[in-house]
């Protein structure tokens, strides 16, 4: 996946699209406040046993002796995908009926409760995800287009692991084989200043190494020809717990990302950008704050560590 600026002649449409998307997401957030008792899988998808929800102190292969430095070169930089190239995550209202969505890869229709005003992420990947009103199912689309068609569709169990458990299998719509909503930062998490899950990370092709590791069960097509680095899909990245984050960073979003990397780490789930380390925040974040936070996060690059994982087959 890649980041790209919106062409000038599309700027007005982009703005209007963002307003519409934010309005629907805000409505979903209001509905989330009325969630039933018990785990709310819209606010925090997947079970406590999911790799996404496992703190570093409990995750496999997190012995500090197994952590290694990353050498990403002088051009490496951080980018945060939010209002484009991200993962819109809608909550369907109880009144939203399932409607037919044509899936080009299947050459068939699927039924899903996609709200009429739901918009895919800006950018050619066009991710769109929708949680069912009863909060049991996540409907994931890749290259979604209104009024109702997409390239790929996956149906994910909201209370499950959020990752596939068999090599070569895809349960979601990201390159690593798992759910697209895993590791997505949410507005309410920024407001509370804490995220209780690992982060989704994408790396440039020149940083990636062919041969995925768990929890990834897949990687990009033609990876052997296109990858040119040393980090496998599914790798777990982290920041040392002793790093004084607030002495290094000032922006609230940058601090949230850094502290989450200390507590939960971030899994490599996709590719994108050029010499880039990409994080993902849902649409609706302030663009200027996102840009400032990304610039600040360049400071953490020398401190990033690969947590004791080797490529499959090594």
C-alpha cells in the first residue's frame, strides 16, 4: 500500500467526502456508547487471546535478549495514514439492512449491512470495514466502490483472534492475511491517551524480507522479487520500555503511538510508501496534527527494535 497526495482538482470532492465519512463515523461512535454489557468488540476488536490484544510482557519471543536494532538507513521516516489510505471502520445501526454487494473476485454478490453513507478510504486500496449492529461480525472490503461493489470481501469474527491460523490463508483484506481493523488507532483512544492493543505497521518494499512470520499467514504477491530488506511480514516491532517518551515527543498522537509501541508493539501487516514506516489512524483525525505527529515520530526510528522473530524457514 502506498501514500499519495490528492490531485488539486479533486480537493473539493476530497473535502466533501471527508465530511460525509466523518459524519457517519461520528454517528457510529455515538451508537457505540450504547453498547451492551460485556466486551464491546467495536471499540476493541477481538478476544484477549488475540495477538492484537496481547501486551509485550505476555507475547511470545519477547525476551529482551532477543531484541535487535533496525538499520533502516538515513532516509527512513514515519508517516501516519488517516484521512487517506487508512481503514474506515463503521458500526451499522440496527435499522441498517443488509444489502447486496458485488464482489469482483468472486463474481458473485454477498450480503452486508453497509450504511448508505459509508465511504471507503481515499486512495486506490479503498478499504472499507463495517461492524454488524450486534457487534459479532466485521465485514471487510478491499477496493470498495459505491453504490455497492468491491474487489475482495472477508467476513471476520469480531470475538475471534483477528488473524488466520493456517499458512497461506486470508481471513481479512490486508497483505498479512488477517483483519484490516487490527492495530487501527481510534479517535476515542487519542482522547483517553491510551490504546490497549498492538499497532498496525506497514513498511516500504525495500525494508521487507520475503518469508512471513506469525501472526502473518501471507505477504504481498511477488515478494521475492519486490522485497529488498530484512524485516518479514508479521514481524513485531517495539520501543524499549525505558525510553523516556515524553522527553522526546510533544504531540499527543505521537506520544500515544510511542507508548503503545512500548506496551504492545506493532505488527508489520502491509507494505507502502517509500523508505517509510507507516501507522494507521481511522479517518477523522486532524490532518495538521497527524503531520506534526509523524514528523516528531522520526525521532523514535533509532530506538525501534525487532522483537525476536525470524523469517519463516530460517
